[in-house]
C-alpha cells in the first residue's frame, strides 16, 4: 500500500511541476501569436502539410507518439501495421528522427535479434542521455525497449506475453516513462489494466 501511495504522490508531483513549468511558456506563445487567436483569445493551430518531410518512398501509419531530444530533433513512432495491407510494403520503419524544420535524419526499428518489438507501437521517449525508449500498447506488450539514437539495442525490461494486473510483478501495457536526470531513475506509468 505504501508503494502505491508513494507512486501516486510522485505522479501527481510530476504533473504539477510540468504544468507549473510550462505555464509561462504557454502564455508567452499565446501572447506572441495574438493575430492568430480564435474566439475568446484561445490560440488556433493549423496543420503544416510540409512537416515532417518523410522520404517519398515511405508511408506512415498512425503516429502514436513524439519526443524531442536535447538537440531539438523530433522523434516519432508510428504503427506500420495500421496501414492498409496493400501499402504495408511501402511502410517507413517505426522510428523516425527529424530536425526541428522537419527534415528527415534517420529511421530504424521493428523486429530484431535480442529483443521483442511491440505488437502495437504506443510511445517513444528520448531521455537526457540520448537513449530512445519504446513502449507498446497491445494486450501482449509487457516490455520496454531501450536503444541508442542510432537504433542499437541496449536493453529490454519485461517481456511480451508476460503481463498482469496492478498487483503483478509484470508490466502491463506500459503507457509512458521518464528518466529522472538527478538519480538516473526510470519512472513508468504502467498500463491500461
């Protein structure tokens, strides 16, 4: 019970810290963008069809997550299996990196030796050391994968098809994670169960 309470307090604390830290930035962005405000002073956003610049040979499935690294490069993870069957042969690798302007840098990911790739790509996170973390959300996805930026496998936590409930020793469709730089501790929000 104490572990659950501590975990709950940590999660609530992180949410409060992030919201407090982002509040001044959001107000600056909103005030700087005054001419483009919608009704009631709320900023409006528009799709930029030129961002990102995916190589013409590839198609993207449903993009489920994005993360920015220390160099302001943007990392996305998409679901190749979400493409119609006739387009899957043209699918981009699941992990793609773009610079801030949307220019393609590299792509990698998918099945490989030494790890179990998720059935349903859910989340990507680039930590303060530059490691790329991958999570899945299928009912069989009970693993977290860690890679270098170049796509070299580093480690796996948990296993596919070994999931449980909140009282289990196994991960159950982990949904997000964060590495605390001060202590290098990994915090995981675990599952839809």
